[in-house]
């Protein structure tokens, strides 16, 4: 499910295993989990405060993904074929950080 900032949904139950994720339904009946960071909730209605894509990304052990951001226990990623999606944070391992540059690399 893809939603744009400002889109409205009905808000259902909170996921008991992943706090701050809510089961939502759009006006066309499409249902998806939405993190509380992406939606403003009032009563049983929600409005997206930013664009959102609910796709979960399939990955295998050893796959490298590019970190785009994270929200309430999940990480937004791109895989090596530029496919977008979410992966549970506890399924990922961060590679070492690149060294800080101490000087300008340009000649």
C-alpha cells in the first residue's frame, strides 16, 4: 500500500508484538500496518504526515541493504536491485561505519 502525505485512513488495533504500529484501512479497503511516526491519529481516524509505502522487503542472510531510515523497530531499506521495503531492525546487522575523513580527499 502506498499513501501520500495528507491521505486519511481508519485506524484499528495496535500490534501487540510491535508497539506503535497500527492496522489501518484506506478508503478503497486496502489494509496495512502503519507506524505511529507516519500518521497522526485522532479517535479512530488517521492522517499521514508523510508519504508511506507499507512493502516489506524480502532478504536473505548475507544480503546487503542500504539504510534509509527507521521507525519503531523497523528499517526502511533498498536492496542491491533498488527494491524498496521495510525489514525488522532485529534481523539486520550494521556494518562498520566508514572512517571519518580527516582531510579533503580532493587533490
